[in-house]
């Protein structure tokens, strides 16, 4: 029987409150965005001047202006932002990336797997994916940022699993967010393998939209602990995208069990959960 566990939180859009960054970080962000606008204008100018003479440039500059602006902004912020404080590990020659994944997504997934393995728990979850032949694929999802699926045989034993990540989140400039998502979904797989998932115990609270509350609390807790290991209790210093959502998750987790349960309950109660999965 298949079990689908969605990850709407990683989509970031669920958390809508404003970031509590300092004015210094806001000023830095404003400056970086201004630079990004200038660079975007240069991108467009270069395309106008040289694309006709060198057709190869079309593949670089033919992206929509919004895409070029976002990529440039993230690159600049990532250049000055703090890096995850994780154990250094060598890249795996064969990370658990499905053969169906397009080449353009492989660098981001590979980088995220390296970050994932920077903690003891992340390394354990990674090794389990490899040992159990669970690979990660990329797809365009309607609402969720990702999900995991487990299948069982007729005796109820775990047979196989899969993880799918929405293509919007497979980017090198947010490899840390992608790593947190992989921790989240790998935790669902881990619980399914060891018989502690809600689909096995059948004693979890089911939200009106069909989400098992305790299941998501366990996965989000693992996600928050990894983010804490990477950036400390204060979270990432400068956020512009989905990393802000990870900071909010960590803040809720550190406020204690009751606050965390309320946070996850609110986060995972959206009626769009699981659409198209």
C-alpha cells in the first residue's frame, strides 16, 4: 500500500509573516537587490549586443528577465551570506539521484546531499537511502515542495520507497534549503522502514486535509535540527527566499513542544495539501 507524505512547508509560501531581520541586514539586502537590477540590465544589454553574433550566448541570456534577476540576486546574497557550519565530507561519486533526473538538476542535488551528510543524523539517513535503493527524482508539483512514498508487501514489510522534489527548489543557490527538504523526506522513509510511521501505528491525529500531524511533526523536527546544526539557534543571518521559512521552523521548534505542534498544525492544514500527488 502506498503512503504519500507531502512537504508543503519547504515551499516557503505557507509562512507569510515578515522576517525579523535587523535594519543592517535589510540595508544589505536592498543594496544587493539594487546591484542585481544593474546586473540584470547588463545581462539584457549584452544579449542585445552579442547574441546575434554568437548564437551560443542565447542559451545563457534567453531566460526570462525575472529568472535572470532571481538568479543574480541569489548569487550575490549567497556570496556574502554565512555558510553552513557542518562537517566537511567528500562528494559521493554516486548520490541517490534517479536516472530520470535531467542533467540541469544534478549539481544542485549533489551539493544538497553533501550538506545533508554534514551531520551525523543526515549521514545516517543518506546511507539508508543508498542501502535501500531509494532515489530522488524531480517533478513539477502543484502545491507541495516534495513528498515521499513507501510501498509494503502483502505481509506489511517495507518494500521500496521514493522521494520527489518540486523543480522550483532544485537550485544551487538554495542547496541548504534543498538539503533540509531531503532530511525531511528521508525521515518519512526512515520511519516507514522501521515501522514507526503513522501509516503503521495508526495512532496519529489526522488533520481535516488528510495530513498525519505527528508524522509531519517528526519530519519537521528533523528538518529543524539539521538547520540548527547548520546555522545555530539564531538561524541563517540573511534570508531572501525559502530559507526564511526554515528560520521560522527552527524558531518554532526552539520555543518548545506545544509551540512547535501549534506551528506545524497551522502550517500543514492547508486544503491544497497533496493536490496532484
